C-alpha cells in the first residue's frame, strides 16, 4: 500500500513537470510579474506616504509612477548595452576565420 502511494505521487509529480514544461512561457510571464510585483509593492507604499499635511498619492498614480520608473530603467539598460553588443558583433563578423585558424594553429604545432 505504501509503495503504491509513492508510485502515485511520483506519477503526479511527473505530470506536473510535463504541464510546467508545456506551459513554460506562460509560467515565465507569471513568475516575472510576481517578481515585479514583489519589488514594486514597497516602492508604491513609499510613494503613497503623505506628502503634504494629509494628502497622498492615490494607489493607481503611485503604481503608474512605479511602472514608468521600471520602463525607464529597462530603456536605459538597453540604450546603454545594445550599441556595445552591436559593435562587438560587427567586430566579430569582420574577423577572417581561416586566417585566425592558421595563426592559432602555428603555435600549437611547435
């Protein structure tokens, strides 16, 4: 009886893994959304603190500001690194592979 239960749990575990693999794209988006939400909640709470007397930002405005900050950081990251990657790809594509192979094989022969 105990062995049958372990086999049953093992089969259920394998089926869950197969479902996770099949829906991996959706699960990735859900995971990323959860991470953004976990990071963003303290920022939104900070933005909602009273600024002047008893006045504070509404939750949707604080969330919109947070999303703008995230988009600005992502845009800045891509703006900073994409030109470097493109330059390196151009440099790598301009390398003559046969000449490089000849130059590298000469020291290996000695």
